[in-house]
């Protein structure tokens, strides 16, 4: 079976971490875009189609939670997986309430991360599918009206 | 009034006996000595609060006796009796440490009052000394607590800073592992050495990660969630988690828990962490066929859980150190040396106490006691300060 690459946006202020994890994800067939701040993350999302954002919570400037709020407001279909470096399960829970798909404790196991990525991607696809169906129905009804 | 241990020393038998009789009528019993040597030999056998001492005696004079007493028995007060002509001896006596002097002929009322005053001085000094000791002890305890608190903060800061590079190391090693797995690198020379080294890197990261997580867990205070907790159920849960290991090693777990209808308000998650830590320690302490006893007791306003093992016990020189961070007698990589440090932090944060008693060759007992109602304390050092003042107050207000 040919794997369809998930378009991943990897956001962390630790550049080496982004580089290494990016290489690993690319190696298993994902399509990775790096970003090193909340602002950069939003800029990428404006230009590029992204399936899942892997988002660090603790970042200087605009932190993960603030970034998550923006993402959900402006790009509601994009799924977000939070990375918590600290014992900040609290922020992770807050993230879930704000619409994040899931969270992972840093340092995360790669296997766990890829599994979550797959599930997030699946949910996004299903949601997109539902929207398409709903739109089609709407279109059908409208054309029936005519 | 507590019995005053009183010794009358005078060579005039009649005078001494009369005074003794009259003091006895007022409720003051006394021992008697007819000379200085007799006085000192009585003091050797029996400690006295107040000695009423005649200055002018054949043989060893009163002043010499006095110097002997103040030198050897600092907690004994001496009242000197001087003749009219020898009042200067009284002044000399006070310089040598006598409480006061009375000039013969004495009024009994006077003597009685002086004895009481001397005794009150002893009691006051005693109380002051106890208070000073108590203060010193509390101050020491606070130094330890503060040291641990600042160590904790520092350690957590370090842990957090280390987590990021750890994540980089982990991902880099993981990336190398992926590379080695690629077809094009299948036949590289010394491939096994390479993979083995990667294993070691990953294990090392794993180990460092465990330490940082535990440290952060210690400081992650804002996460605590206070709910109604059934301590007995919680304990049972914790026991269940170690039962498998206990059975495997033929260790007996004995429960001595009296069911209590009461619950406590506390943090279930954190208490479970403490209980698990104590149970795991007990498991590590005992050989197979050892016994671990878990007891629970209700004290009205608090509940206590005791975990006892029949292990080797903790040497006295280690007992003070076991709650310090990074103290461990396990081999490197086996224990982080943080279990008890973290447990103590948790229990104290929850307003409770944790204590240890141990006997070499017999075993160790850890007791935690938790209040049923958790007092909200924003600053835990401050709350300790208050306790300290209250404790002293309650101890010395009679």
C-alpha cells in the first residue's frame, strides 16, 4: 500500500530538535515543514496546505496555547498535537479543551508520535469528507429546488 | 505545686530539726545534713532543688560547700544562713553563686518565701533552656526544609533545561537508527557496534529522562487536585499494584487496617505516588519470605498509614540522609535517589508528616500522617513559620 504523506508542520523553538525530528518524519514518508515560533507557524499555514501541526507549548514570544487558539480560529480543519516539555500536563489539558487533537510528553517516543499523527490525519480526512458530503447534499437540494 | 526537693544543712541539730518540722507543717518536706561532707554525699545520691546552708560549720565551711555545689550541680539553688556578725559571708556567698542569704535568727516566713523563690528561678531557667533547645531544633529543621526547597527549585530548573537537549539527543539517535535500517546502509562495516552504541545512547537518554521527570514532578505543585479521598481504598489500590511482584518473590503482605467511615480531603494522585514509593522501597528492602505490613489508623483529625518491612534496616548514619535528593544505596541506574525526597515534599505540601524508624537486622517502618482537612497554604515556608510560633506558644503557655 502506498502511503499518502501527511503534511506536517513541526513547530518548536529548538532548531536542532525540529531538524532531527523533521528528518525522521520525512524518512518514514511524511511531508514536513519546519517552523520555530508561533508567528512562523501561522505564516506557513496561510501559504501552505497542512494536515497536522506538532506544536511545542513552551516557546518564547507567542506560546503554544496562544498559537493553538489562532490556528483553531483561522484554520479550524487543521489538527494539532501538543508537545509538552515540562510536567505541564495542565497546559496539555487546556490545549485539549481548546480543540487540540492530543498531546505528547517530551521527550516523546517516535512510535507514539507517528501513531498519533496517523490518527490526527485520519480525523482531519474524515472531517473533510463529511464537509464534502454535506456540501454535495446542499448542492443537490439547491439544484432540486430549481 | 510540685514537690520541692529540699536539703537543710546545719550543724545545730535542734535548730535544723525545728526548721524542718515547721517547714513540713507548711507542706515542704526536706532532707537534712549535719555538716558539709554529709551534704555533699547526699547530693551525690539525690539531686536537690534547693539547699539551705549554714555558713558557719565546723570542718568544711558553708562557703566551701557552696562552691562545691555550684560547681557540680548548676541546677541546684543555695540559700545561705549567716550569723549576725558574719553577714559579709552572705555577700561573699552570692558572689560565689548563692541564690540569697538570710541572717539568723531567721523568720520562718522569710525562709519559706526564699525557698519558693529559689525554686521558681530553677523552673524558669529550666523552661528557658527547653525553649532555647526547642528553638534551636526548629531553626535547624527550617534550615533543612529551606535547603531542600531551594535545592528542589534549582534541580527543577536544571531538569527543565536538560529536557530540551535530551530530546535532541533522542531524536538524533533515532534518526541514526532509521538511517542504519536503510537498504543502502545494510552492509556497512561494524554495523553491530554501531547499533549497540545507539542502544546505549537511547538507554542513557531514557535514564536521564526518568530523573528529570521525577524532579519536575516534585515541583509541579500547581497540578494538585484536592478531592475527597478514601485513604483505605487508595492504599488497597497501591497494594494491588505491587502484589504481583510480591507474589513473585514470595513476600507476604499483611494488612492491619481498621475500616474508618471517614474520608480525608487531599490529593489522591500524589498520595498514591507516595504510597507506591513506600511499598516499592519495602519490596526492595526485604528478601524473599519477608513480610511487609501496612497499617492504617484514624486519629480523629488525621489518618496515618504505616508501611513496615522485615528487611535489613537502615544504618543510623544513613537515616538522616534518606530524605535528601540523590541519596541512594541502590546501584547507579537502579534508583534515582529521589523517591523519598519527592514523597516527603508531597506529604508536607499536603500538610502531613512522614517519619521513619529503623532497626538494623529487624526492619524499617515509614509512617505518613495526613490531616483530614487540608489547610490552604499558598506559601509552604510561611505556613511552617506559623506552625513554629504556634508550637512554641502552646508548649510554654501554662
